[in-house]
């Protein structure tokens, strides 16, 4: 599962409706439109979760109280940490995705 | 996404007289919900395991790459979590 798909950047729906003669072209267009909208809706929710979690993790790992900007914790240094923390977070997401999906394919989820 | 946004529901309503089309849409929703749920699982695992496996401090903030140890820890973290999950389900089912 690539991160590109996370933000819905893929141009085509991942499960295109096969050409079925039982639907007229207008119905097929509607189904495809609904599919795209649903995928967008989920992609937005997924991206929000990523931003929330990464912010929480990187805030906790990179900043220390007191959170004054002009104190010894300079903003530039904090930003550097946040940048690399986010990069690490995205790589972690991919690593965990690989392991989890691999395991799901071995055995179906128990719940 | 527990409920379908109005904008999408309105679209679905325009094909509501076509039972097969509605079935197709419901199938699409089910597939997308499954994919979404798996991604949410991955988000939760990442949050948990990142916190436990990734050590960022003042001497170690610049590397954006994961070290071998970090990658291994993340992968093991998910695997062990799922092991515990399975064991708990089994225990609650009275297997042990």
C-alpha cells in the first residue's frame, strides 16, 4: 500500500466497474462517480489520521517544555527534528504496512 | 466514515430504482470500508510502534532513514501485537 494512494493521488479508481451491458452508460457513469467520491472521502479521513498521529509523535519527540520559541530550544532546530521525524514516521508507516498486510495475507483477521 | 455524506447519498438516490446498480454501489462501499479499516489499523500500529521503536533525541535527530534496528523493531512490534491479539481472543474463547 503506497503512501501515494493514501492521499487519493491516483488518477483512476482502483476498482473500476467492469463494462456491464446490464447498466446503461448513464448508470455506469453514476456508479463510477460515486466510487470516486467514496474513495476521496476515505482518503481525506486517512490523511487526517496521519497528520494527527504524526503531529502528536513528533511534537512529543522533538519539543520539550517550556515551549518558548526564543529560548534555548531554537525554532530552526525544532523544525529540523520535525522534518526528520516526519520522514521517519512515513517510512515507519510503510514498514508496518508491509508487515501487517503480509500477515493478513497469511491468515485472515480474527475479528 | 460511519455515514455516507449527503452529496454522495444524493447521487446514489438517482439510481435507487435500479436494484443491481444499488447492489454494485453497496459492494463498492463495503470494499472501500475494508481498505479504510486496514489503513486505520496501520495508523494505530504505526503510532504505537513508532513511539516504542524510534529514538529521537538531541544527538540523533538528523537521519530521516530508518536504521536496521528500527525497521526490525517496527516489524517485530506489529507481529508481537498481533500475536497478543490472537492469544487474548483464544483465552476469552475459553481455549486456555
